[in-house]
C-alpha cells in the first residue's frame, strides 16, 4: 500500500494568502511543482465552498478575502492534483483530509471533477450529534455519501 502526501507546503499557501494568485509568479519551477497546476485554470471564487467562506465571517469580511479563498483553493487543487497524479484506473484511492475539503462534494471533490470528470467518488463525513441534530434533511442527505455521527462527548484531538 502506498501513502502519498498531497498537501501544498504551508509556506506557499501562506504566500497566496498574503499576495493572492500573483504569488505563483514569484516561485521557482521546483516550488511550482509542489502546487497543483490547475489553480489558475479553474479557480472560481463563486464556487459554494469558497463563496461561503466570506458569509461565515459574520459581516467582517477582510479586504484580502479573495486571497484567503485562493489559498484555500490552492490547498484543495493541490490535494486533488497529487491524488490524481498517483491514481491509476482500477485503483482504490482513499484520501484522508479534514471534512471541509470534501463535504457537499466541494473542495477536493470539486477539483477532481474539474480536472478529471467522470471518476466514481464517494466521501465520508464525521459530525457530532449536536451538529447532526441542527442539520436540515437536505444537508444530511448531501454532506457525504456516508456519514458517521459521533457522540458530543467523544474524545477529540485539540490543536
């Protein structure tokens, strides 16, 4: 079994967060090789996952919101790119990521569908019981193909 690291190096995501997509022009070919090349081609800040980032800031949208959205897209696009680069037809690819990167077929899944449409993709989400109880029927049906609901008092890792 192969294990593949698919993340963008944090320093490059931070550069994009600070300078926007123009930061890519400052990077060496070696650095660019660690970032999904589809970012400039497909990035769309109106995609639900990125558009909602601004709405979740409670009316306090920072002036660099587009950079923040682009940095998030760079993470998703890079994980999608390296997942696909290491995927062969007939393989089962099991990608571990935070649910933000795949809930509601957004994030990585959106990018995979842009880069290589037609792949069969299933997702798993884990939600706390209290979160599940607040979700609408539509949210419950569309958050993922499989949802694991865990007790609120379940041991969690903390950052």
